[in-house]
C-alpha cells in the first residue's frame, strides 16, 4: 500500500550511541521533512530535503545528520544520542514546494535515550 | 517573525456541544494555514487548510475554520463534539520552502 512509513516505531538506546531512523515514501514526493515532537513545543522542524542530494537545516538541527541519496528515503541519524533527544520523531513529505501543499506524515518513531 | 499561537493548551467540552479551538497567526503576508489532528499514539492527519481561496474552509469530520485577516485568526470549530474528536489539534502555517511551523497544540477533551 502506498504511503509513508517509518522504522523502527519504537527505539530505546543509550547516551552516546549512534541511532538511525528511517523514513520511506512511495509517492516519489520531492520534499521530505523530519520533525520532533515534544510536550509544550508542538512539532519542530529538524531537517528537510527538496530533492535527492539536497538537504537543509530546520529549526533544531544540532546533533542530527540527514542524507538523501534516493528520492524515496530520508534517514535521520543521531550521531551521538543525548537524553535531550528523547522525543517522538515524524517524517513527512509533499509532492512539490508549493506553500499550499498538504504534508503527509508518517506514524512516528518514539525514541528513548537512557 | 512569522508564527502561530494556539491560545488554549487544553479545551474540555461535553459531547454534543460546540467546539472552538483558537489559533492566531503572525505574518506579513497571507500565509497558507492548516489544522492537523493527532489521535493518541498516531501520526498527524490534515483536517483542513486555507490557501487564499474561500475564507471559510470546510474539513473532514464536520470541522471548519474561518480565516479572518482583520483579526489574524484561523479558529477551528465544530457544531457538535463527538467522543471520537478527543485528540491533540495543531495549527500550522507554511513559510519558505513549504516548511511547516506548528503551534504548541491544543488537547481537546470530550466528556459525556
């Protein structure tokens, strides 16, 4: 079934470990986004990508790395996880860069850093 | 700076009564505005969006919102709440490069 998927759905890791969260979409959307959701902050943009091999920082990029070698995949890596990165992470995509486009969200990954 | 402000972090209504979730925006131009809903342990689902066409926007599940430029508001309403409406609601706008900026959310509680 077409859509946007995230894996894993739940992850527990330890401080200092590297963690990669995966995002995959089957629509061939150009734009993809990573958000984190924290109580009292709503969702905040971490990184986004306008196309394969084009990425840019969002509001809270520190401690995260992204890549986009293929249009359909947009992995998010925490190079050395910290407790402050405990959060729920959402991936989203839109077909083009139009401001009125609807973003479609994945189901989220709940990450706990001990 | 452009932003959205959700005026209530928590709203409680009785089933069958009207729902009003408030959102104000700050922008130097007419933005695209969105309302998303998030049910517990789920992703975000679009309820409706405003894109400078009709100022009264109808969405899914009986929700609607009115864009009022004079008041810089985009409040979400529903005539009659249902238990299944209990969720977190987010107002958002798009700025450059279609990046969504979200409000901090309003948790809607529906009681019998």
